[in-house]
């Protein structure tokens, strides 16, 4: 019943921290510090012990070197 990854649109894909750090090669502590300051995208919590990030956000960060939070996300926080 699992969908192959290629059938999921990039904007809907979620990655766990080890996969994130393959795209953005920094340490875990540097990543979390950047998330806290807003330099890196905020995570999506899927449960109390499951944190993911949107591939679309990570792609933007990898391509431009910066991340700009969407206005609609600003309204949610």
C-alpha cells in the first residue's frame, strides 16, 4: 500500500533529520540552532518523537543559501 517516493510531489515530501543533514551538510547542533533562530525551516511534528521537514523548504535553502518563511506560515505562529 505504500506509494513509491517518485509518485509523491516534492512539495508534499517530508524528510527526517538524517536525510536533511545529507542535503544541508552541517552538524545536528548547528541545524537545531538555525531552526531556533529562523535561519532554517521550522519542522513538521508528526508525533511526540517524530520530526520532519518539507523537502520544498530544504530545496529552497539548498538552492539559495537562505530560507524565507512563507507569509501563510507566519500567520500560523
